[in-house]
């Protein structure tokens, strides 16, 4: 997993100029085993990424004012449990045009502006989907964040902001920063759900 854009991605963008379009998939991951129960209520704690042209693009947090968009092999985001792929539609963009589009969009999604409720990974995939297909991602993917937004003023300050562990400024740690944040997000989302819906979950 590497942050986007990178030198290698720029070279690939320059060398791949195919004109054929491609299908867009939303790859959805579970952040917690609680999803096995929440999913039946139309809820869940999910991470999502956009798959197109053989790569997956997602958004995560780090502590710097640079892009938090990253790319990786599809359906293999570390630290998450892959749930399903949803066909979103198709794009007429060529491979090079799509990579340029993601590169430009990534300037809006800096790692230090990530917010669990108002600007998370699912907001990123939703914007990509809206711009390319004119339709949003399925509502259940980010429904818990929307519920949390109604109660944002009631949440503890520690939950309203994103806590990111500081790691050495080295590209080799970029994916690890995002992974650490993602695990923290799973815990915080669980806390939010328990605060909003104080019910006792079924146990095996």
C-alpha cells in the first residue's frame, strides 16, 4: 500500500494512455465483527475503496498536510476483513485520465483533514462515485457516520477528532499510519454506536 500520488504512479500515468473505459467497483470491508449483527439492521462500521483498472484507491488519516489517498491491490486493504464488491457503473475515462482525476481529487483529501464523522474513507469513495457515475455509493456503507453527525455535538471531544499515532517521517510507514488510524476508527465507531443505540448485542 502506498500513498497517492507517488513517483511510480506519475510514470504509470504518463505511460498508460489507453482509451477504453472500465468498470467501477466499491470494495467494502468490515472494521469489526459487530458488523455480522449490524448489517441486518442496515448499519455497520465499514471501510471502502474504489477499484478500477486493476487498482484500489482509498483514503486514510495521517498527521501531515499532504494527500491521504492511497492505492493498493484490490480487496486486500490490510487490517480489514473484505466483505463484498458492489458494481457502481463504468467510466469512459482512460487509465491515464482516471489516474489524473484521482491525483487532482487527492488534493482535497489530506491526511490531516480526515474526520471520522464528516470526512472519512466513505466520503471519498462517495465523491468519486458521484463525479464518475452521477450516483452515490449505497447508503448503508456510511450510514453510521451520518447518524453520528446528528449527534456530533453530544459526542466527547476525543471522539469528534481523529487521533493519529505519530510515526517516523518515512514512506515505508505511510501505510502503517493509515492502519493504526483505521483500528482506532473501528473502536471509536463502536463507541458511537453503543452511545446512540444502548442495546445489548447478541453473543455467540
